[in-house]
């Protein structure tokens, strides 16, 4: 979480507060035979590019449906800066108050960002480090 999750979460909070464009946050947790304990880093790439024969991609109809959904969102985002489009479930922009996150798994859904307690602990830790760097104590 300290390497990928916290920086992404911290950036999304800052972007929603100060940025001129919206942030759309996701959490990929689709489990396959290759990753029964949870998705590995970058496991979503096979789904985003609908290349399920690639690293970590599953091969069932569930996987194909997820790949179609994810690739549609990514194409829309690349074209418009917004992943939403006709026929797709609404993916709300991230805001600091509600922290809605698209969870990609067997049944994709939007809910508050997962692992929030761990991320807040990292946030407090890094705040202490920044303060120590400023003050020298």
C-alpha cells in the first residue's frame, strides 16, 4: 500500500481539491486461477487492453465481460477525460469527502475507497516525516 495505494489516494485527494480536471479512481481486485489471493500489480492491464491471453488474465466469460467493460472505460477516458459513456455503469469522479472508487472484480461496483484505515495511517506517517524534514526534529 505504501508504494502504489497511498500515492494514488493522496494524488486523487489533491486533484479533487486543487485540480482543474476530475480524478477517477479504481481498485482492481479480480481474482483468477493465476491469482486466487488477489490481483497482482498491473494485473488489470490484460483487461484494459482486452488481451486476456496476457499476463494474469483469466479466460472465462466473466473475464471477457470485465475486459469489455474496462476497455470501454479506458477508451472513453482517453478520448474525453471521463470514463463514462452510453451503456456503462456510472463511474463517479473521486472527491475527497465521499472518496467513491470503482472496484473491478467479479461484480464491478462503486463504493468508498478500500483500505482507508491503512491509507490514513500512511498519511499520518508521511506527514510526520515531512514535518521532521522541515523542522529537523
